[in-house]
C-alpha cells in the first residue's frame, strides 16, 4: 500500500527536472568538439549515460558519497545511525547521512537544511526509489551534481577542467572531481590545487584505488591550466552560432516532455580540418591586402550530392569588433558582379540559344532616359563573340545584350527558382544591370546555385547535421542527427533530396564552358590561379569599385564560394582582382578532393555526348564550318538547333553583319559588311538624356553618332539643318548644345532614320 502511495502521488518537480534544458555539444563530422553551448538558463550542463562514463570513475563518485547506494531504499538507516552517533560525540554536526538519492531529491526540490527539511528530503528520496531504477537515479545525479562556477554534472565538469568528455575520465581525474561538490570554493583544482590534491588523495586512499599522489598532482596541474582550447572549444563560430539559432536554444531531444536520452549533442557536417585550412588561407591573403582596405572575407564549401556544409567561414575573425567580426559574411547581401552570368547564359540555353550563337561585343547604350553604357573588364570591344567565349571570358556587353533579349523579368524568375530568395523583395525593379550583378545576393545563395551545374541541373537543400534531411535543414529537430546514440557519418544515407531547376544540357554545357581554359583566355589570359590539376569550373566577379571580390569554384563533388571585402561599405584603395579569392577557392577545392582520396588527374564523366551532338563550326561566325572557313572547332549543340552553313566566309573577304561596320573600319580590319535592310542609328538611343560636363568648354564636348546600313558619305542632319557626312565607318561626331535634339541620316539609296534625345 505504501509502495503504491509512493508511486502514484503526484511528483511534478521530477518531470520538470528530467526535462530541464541542457547544453548543446556541437561536433564536426569526425567527432571533434566545435563548441558547447550552455543551457537556456546559462548553466554549463551536458549529458552522459552512466555506461558512457568509465566504470571506475562512476565507482569513485558512488564511494565518495554513498557506498551502500545499491543496497538501501533511498534512505540509509545505517548511515543515519552512524552519523547521529558521530555528531553526538562531537557535540556538533560533523557528518551528514545524505544518500545519492537524497541528494538528487534536494536538487529536484530544494528544502531548508533543518529537521523538517531533512524529513521531506527523505520522503522525496523514497518516492524517487519507487518511481526510478537505480540506474536512472544515478544518471540524473551524475548529470546534475553542482560543481560551482555555474557548472552542473560530471560531463560538463570533465570538459571544463580537463578538456575531455566524461568517457575519458580516469581514476586520478575522477577523484579530483568527486571531492569538489563538498566544498567547491575550496576543493576546485582550478582555484586551489593543493587543497584539491590533499582531499583527492584522501578519497583515493578510502576507495583503495592505489593512486599515487604524483598522479593526482599531475591531473590537478592539468585542471588548473587555462591555455587548453578544448576546455572551452570555440571553432567555426558563425557556423555553430547558426546551428544554435536554428535550434532556438532548445537542443534536439530537449523539448518539453521529452526524456534526455540521446539529446544534447549534434554531429554536424562540418570538417574541422578543412575549416582550419580555409581560415588560414583567408587570413594569409587578407594580410597582403590590408593596405587596400579589404579587411575581411567569407568562405562556404559544400558537398554537391548531399548538400553537406563542409566549410563555413563567416568572417576573418569573430573577435575583431572593429571589422565586424561577428557579422556572418556567408549570409550578408552584396553585389556579386559577374557571378550571376552563368545563370543568365543557362537561361538562354533553356530558351533556345545555342553555344555557337554570336553575340555583339560593341559599344552600346542600353535603356532610354536612364542610359546604361557597360564596358568590359579589359576596356576592349571584341566585335562578334561566340556565346561560349562571351561567358568564359565574362564579357559584359554580350551579357547585357542577352538579358535584353530574354527579358529582365524572366531572369529574375529564373534566379528565384534557383534559390536567390534575397531578390524577391525587389523583383520587378531590376534593370539590365542585373546581368552584371547589380542586385544584392548572399554567398550562400551563390554557392548553392552554382552547385546546380555539376549536379546536372538539380538544386538541393543545404545540410548542416549528419543524418538530417531536407526538412531538418530548415531547423526541425531529428533524433537521428543527435548524439549519445549518434551514428557515424558513414552509416548515414547521404543523398540530398533535390528538384530540377535547369535542363541537364544547360547545366552540363555551362560547366563545360566554365572549365574551358582556351575560351577563358580572351578575358583573363592564362589565369594561373584557375589552372588546377583536375577538372574544375570557376567564375569570378567584382563589384562596387572592386569593393567586393568573389570566386566560385566546383568539381563534380564539391562547390566552393569565396567573398572578400569589408562590412563597413568603404571603397577599396587601388584595384584588387578576383584572382585573389580564386586562389583560395582553387586551393580549397584541391584540399576537398584530397580529403576524399580523389587523384588529381581524375576526370569526371562528360554528360554532353548523351545530350547533344558535337558539330564543327566556324570559329568566327559560329555557323556550320565550310571549306572556306579558316578556323574551325567543335561545339556541343542540340540536334534541334544545328547551325546553317557559314555565310561570312566565301570566295572574297569575310562579310560581317551590318552592326559591325564601325568596329571593322575603325580598327582597320579586313573584310566588309553585308547590306541588310534599311539604315539604322545605333547610338544614341531614342529618348536618351546627356549632360554637359561643366568642367569642360561646351565646344569641346560632342556625341558619337554610330549607324549601320547606310551608304558611305550619307548625310547627317541636326535640327533639320545639314551637319555633315558619315565617315566610312558609319560614324559622325556631333557637337552638343543644350535642349531637345533631333538627328536624321539619309543616303543616296533612300535609306533614312531619325532619333530624338536631350542635352542638359
């Protein structure tokens, strides 16, 4: 009857204690501890099952507090009698009789240290013994012992004093910890090693452990050292901070109503060795850029197939407040420059373009009242450029031409489908500058999006914890991903759920182009930073007067992104090239490949032969090569887009399309243009607004009028009055004056065109 009463009387304090918050131990994929976050109440509190602590260490704690623990029902009457006799002889309290169960009862429901309090404590101990097994009582007690210094439980104290898990406690360390709860201020080896050694040696003698005082003293020296990082591990701070935020301060398995069991630890996807290497490479490159005002950077590396995050560097230094060290550069929004171009060209392929199409790289004004005049990085205009070369060399004007033909809205929608959610708030407001990356995106979005190319057009979710799938990557807890009973990475199914966002052909061809060193030469020369010993794809970008420099790189298995700049918004001093982050990306890809044992010469399988046909094309026109074409090469083209025979080369000199008239004549190139249709004024664009420079005399300022399709010597009229003639290149230089302007061009064949603009 008494047993039933003890069992069924309400005991809400017990359930509250069992489900109280505890710290989160965050490990890398190989088991190294990255960080230990405290419990929600700020206490350092971890968890370990009794069987996870060496049996010898458990025996030390039991012998120190309650050597008849397994034989009494919660209250040890023999101990009570002995304690009473000793206190009576001494005339004061010199000995207590609290059992481990009674100590646990006091932790669960604190009471006054008087006779009624002791009676209540004994009653609660009997209730605990009726409800719980000895193992469960021992588990709750070992994990709840107060050690002072805001630390509770043997696992947390083992880490705080020795930098080890409770599983590595030997007898010499155990006796030092076991004496602390009696008098934490006196016996903590971190504050008073001599007193701790004396008390521990006495306990070791009482427990008959056979420990020498020298062994205990060495353990005390270890406990008093403050230069051991493992005592308070703090690696990959932005990554661990993000994980803690994902869990909302509630580690997996610690939600109200759940047993402690397997909770309190996460085995993440991060690789600490690679993380440290990436941090060192970033620090080394930044040291050489200090005078350029490039003060920080961020790096993200993922495994393509699983979406597992292997490297996550949020800034150059978490502790550098002057440079915004705690800001997470992986998630900060910045203009990516040319890093958006691969996605634009992929959209073009999915909309029917061919890699053999020719795009004009000519001086061009885009827009109307908001005239936009892009230029290439090398300040050159290359005339007709094949689709492949335009992307590989990251030429600006062909990219903007392409965007104008596809539509800005279509590109916005495409980027949103690729996970660039940061563009959503301003969707519909971007202009053609989007082709050159004038919108703000995050490094995380770029890396995830770039992984689509080696993934054959599939976009997967990022994964942060081993064993967690797509749903958990958004922050839901999954018991399979937490430790205590955690599984090693090799036992976890790794395929990442994904969705098709790009055709396999577009993904494969863009990857082929971005690994094509020959096509890259026009824009970057030999680019030694990108010359890896294995097949890899790269894209670099600069933005805001070189304020942000980027590099993206990928192999079949991994994708890496690097951003360098500053969080303050300051412009850089001088020019810093994107080859700097490219070096980091290439080196990190090498380390990633080596980490999984891939030989450097390994060549990934090329999917293009199964998706397209290799066609011989003219190197200049991109059309199907003929006997008249002086240079030919192979290109992978879908069977429904095979090109017509080249019409640029024939019996005479090469004949270019009309828009290349000025480019040919002014650069003294061989060949001419075909006369196709009526004349057209390319520059200025109708409705443009030009501004006189107040620092120059008005008579020294003029506008270049560029045309196509007119006969040589065509007449130019300004405001209805004859102003002059076009030169052989189809160009006329018009002096400017303020006000509304109208230009007309007419030739002897009857071709004519007019355009209106304003000068202010």
